[in-house]
């Protein structure tokens, strides 16, 4: 029998009622990836080319120097750099590109403008003052023209044509929701397909071609997780952008429609699409059974026999399961853990490093909410309830922060604090987030987030990777105050400089990955279409 949970006294630095802070909310409907390109994708490069050419022409005329070959080479280089950075490839990221509170891409545009002025000086004999004048002139023209033209370009974007795979009452709500009409038109409503066979892919292709669909929207009322992923694969296999709707019980509450990109598959939170008295919800209310929280605590540990018993003793009651991931310890970590928490499940990682350990633990989870807990005693198990509260309040991902009011640390050095601030600022700039403590590893999230994390790093940068991939998936992230204690015994394997460089590399690589994941293509290549048709013909025989 499991012993009663050890009660950890509340210390003065831990608030009685924790206050979460929002790191990233779900994007608005305006930021969904475009399935059908409008005029903006080629007008913006033209605008940038013309603005940069005009600014350069004005400066060279005033300086009385030869304008060729600076025009057109330098403006063309500027447009090329913008294109490589993905400025023209997708809609702005919330908080990062083009948002009132965003600084990332406006700042990057200024940096590219400085590069433009420098490259122009290599092609035309202009001095430093004239380079500065060129930079200022281009910045004024670029920001001014974009501010005037951007609303007009947005109004010219064509409405997408949607095929809904799901229930007629959800289709009725979609058609009744007026704010959606400028973004999309529902052209067809079809019942769910058989997702995993070739005939299903052929039928999916037939539907898309029949209705000239730009996007397939899948309702999840009748599909379990496996069937839902099968439907997504069936349509994505033929190159069609796919979005998902929440379960119909979510149509009962909340006043707006907000989509979230989840691993490149937008989740459109339909919620209350129309007035309840005009289009009432008719489906079953399954919230009592479907929303029961089952907390799984994953504890990576290697040679922590001096710490693990006290950590496990501090766990709160009512947990669904506790999973110890053993890193092939050479001491008695596993035996001590089993004595301290008899119901604990033990699994051994096959590889090395914390990233591999977490991947092993996540694969073993059977609950619907995951808590990541270190085995060295630095994270307080009594704070688990604060993370669960934040998730049950509506967040997809709850992240511990030592720098919120009520948080703190007995372990962080001045150098690590400075490095964490620099890394968090870099991530916020490039990813449009508002992390206060990027590198802290005390996190919790719903199991539905797991397919979009895809852990592929071995070291301590794994926490940063998880945070950024959750942000890149468009999920709602909340930070929870947390107090970090000194490890109970032993020494940490963390190396400030080595692991700091790994974290920085992860931030940059994930920024590039995030831009590429959000570019979707409306149709498949001819080869993919012919393969789907051929597979369907074979299946019919």
C-alpha cells in the first residue's frame, strides 16, 4: 500500500495562491496559414523593391554618384534576403510579425535595411553619412508604405473553400458564424471517411477535386484519437491543408472562434459559432467523463539514491501514476524509489541524456496530463497542484518560472541568471513569446501535446525544445510561479557554457523550423495524385 503523501510546509517565499501569467495565447483566425495565395505574396516583394530603389536613387542623385549597378542589384538582394527569412511566405506570427506589441520582424526588417545600405555602398561610392541617410529613407518608405498598403492587401486575399468532414449541425454553425465568412466559405459537408486504406485516400482526393477545396476541416465528434490522425493523414497524403474542430461539447461555451496551429494542423476552436437560440447544440454532453484529470508524473533519474526518496515522499495524493525513468544508474536509485513509493512504475531508457529519458517516460504515460519532475529535489512536488490548476483553467501547457512573483531560486548563480535572461529574450524576439524563464525544466501539459513535441535532442536543451515546439504549435502557454531549491545531495551535470550554447542553437534552429512548418501548399504534385488514384483503383478491384 502506498504511504500517505508527505506534507511539505509552506515557506514564506511560496504564495498561498499562485498567479499564472500568459506566455502565449492561441492565435487569432487572421493568422491561419494561407491555403490559397492572393496578390499579397507577389505585391509585397514589388513594394520592397520599389521602396529600396527609390531611396537609393534619391541618395545617389543627392551625392551625384553613378546609380548603376547599385540599382537594381542592392534592392534585389534585399528582396532575396526577405524571401530567405520567410517574410513573404506566410501570415504574421502573433506577437512577432506585424503585431502592435511585436518587435521581432520589424527589428529584423531594420537589420535587413542596414544590410541593404551596406551592400549599396559596395556598389556605389557613398560614404557613411549617405549610408545612414539611405537606411533612414528606406525605413521610412518601407514602414510607411506597408502601413498604408497592408490593410488593402488583406482585403484582397481570397476566401478559402472549405469541405467539412463531420456533422450537419456543426456545418450549420459554421455557415451561421458571420466573422468567418470573410476568411472561408463552407462548400460541402461530408460524413467521415475510412481513413487508413487506399480507397479512403482516393475518396479524399475525389472530394477535394469535386468541390475545388482549399482546406479540409475535420470535426472530431465521432473520431477517436487514432481515427482522427488517420483522417488527417489521408487528406495530407494528397497535399491538402487540414484543420480540425474541437469536440462538440466545446461548442457550448465561450464567445468566439479562435484557431490554433497544432504541429502544422490548425485547430479551429469553433466554440459558440452562432446564437444558441438560433443554432442550438444537439449532441451529447460528455464533459463529466472526458475531462477527468489523470496526472502522470515523469521523473528522469540517474544515480539519485540520495534524493529520490524525499522527492517521491513529497508527491501529492490522487496521482494517476508516477513513472521513474532510470538512466541505467550504478547505485540503488531504483530500489530506493520502489521502497519510497511502492506503486511507482520503473522503465529504463535505451539511450543517454535527459532528452532520451523524457522521450522514454512520455511513451509510457497512460494518464491525460503529464508533469515533468526532476529527481534531485530542486523542484517542489507540492507545486504540482498549481500546474494542474493552470491547465484545468484552459492552458495547453503550464511552465514553471522562478522569476514571477512568488517564485525564486536558491540554486541559480548570477552568471546563469544573466544567461537565462539573454536566452529567454532571444527566444521571445524570434518566436513572439513572452517567456520569463525559458530554461527551467518544471513543466506540465496535456497528453494531446505529445505528438507535436517530437523530442530529438539528448541534453539539457530538451526543456527549451519542448517550450519552443509547444509555442510553435500555436498552443496556449501559461507560466506558474515556482521556487527552485538546491539539490538535496550530489552534483549537477549541467555545464553553463556548453549547455547555454546548445540552448541558443536550439532557439535559432527552431525559429527556422517554425517558419518552414507554417508554409502549406494547396495541392499535391501530379505524382502523389496519380498514386492516390491508382491505389483507389486497385482497392476497388
